[in-house]
């Protein structure tokens, strides 16, 4: 079974600064997808970024980018130019060959300070 | 395009009772998944439905059951409620079964069991 570990329960960053959230995972599969989701206080789970394991190039979406290290099974999220609206819980998630579910980490609570 | 909706928003039930939660998939989506998110945890996969049949199931007892209707709306039923069933229940829909990693989440139903 796959596992996803987020070792930072809470993080804090000054507005306009850069912050990196960590995620590691364990799998024996070679083809899979990795995701970062944002869950603000409104509870809606919002997809931030997706990475396909077969792609060596790191995914980027505007201010959000990932550092995907397949051999190390590491998948970190970098948020540049942090904004107050980035304050939320961030979840790392794995989608594997079972094809029926996302496996989530326990989340990192990010606070952006004005 | 209408997003994923869930009802009710909040619900309070007594231990031993039964509850039904509802989800309307995003327009055109034929796959729906349900997740349970306990306080301070990441979502846990309950099951997935595709074309009105269960397509995969997580580690949840049989008292958690579901339905998917021809219009792709869905229900989650929980019998004999226990205190530990208190959680946020998230519904997610996907456009096609082959790409069901593209999951769009609803805002969730907060269930409290007393």
C-alpha cells in the first residue's frame, strides 16, 4: 500500500516571501501521479498542481512549482511571492495503478503573515 | 459549468442512527468518489462509483454504502452511526474512469455524531 508523509504540521511565511512544503511517499510502482491540494477554511479541496511520474520536468503553475525527485520519492511544493490568500491546509496526494483513489498525507497548515 | 455540490452542509445525528449524504457531480462526469476527513487528518478513501456500480473500496466497514444514479448523482449512506464517524465527508467527481485522477471536489458535509 502506498503511504504519503508530510512531516511539517505547520508552516509560516511572510507575505511576498517564498516557502517550501515537503512531502515524501512510498510506492513500488513506476507510473503514478502526485498532487498538491489546497483546503482553505471554506473546506473546498482545490487542486494546486499535478505531476506525472514519467515526466522528468517539474510542474509549474504560476507562483506554484514542485521539486519532484523520483528516486528519493520526494515531492515538495514551492510557493513564490506568498499571498494572504495562500493561507490554508495543503495536502500532498498520490494516485497509483489501482486507479480508484487518492492517498493523502496528513497536511501542512500554512499561515501567510501580512 | 456547474461544480460539484453536496447536501446538507452540516448534520448532527445520534449514535446508532442512519444518515444519507448527497452529491451532485460536475456536469458530464460519470465517476464519483467519497472520502472521509477526520479532524486534523487528510481525507481517507471510502469508495468509488462508475456507471452505478462500486468500482473500488477503501478500508471501511459494510455499514458504509453508496449509490450512484443514472444522472451520476450519488449518495453515501452510513448505518449504525458511531462517534468516530464524526468527520467531513467529501465527494469528488471525475470526467472519465480512465482519468479519474482528475478529481473535482465538493465543499463537503460536516457530520457530527453525538
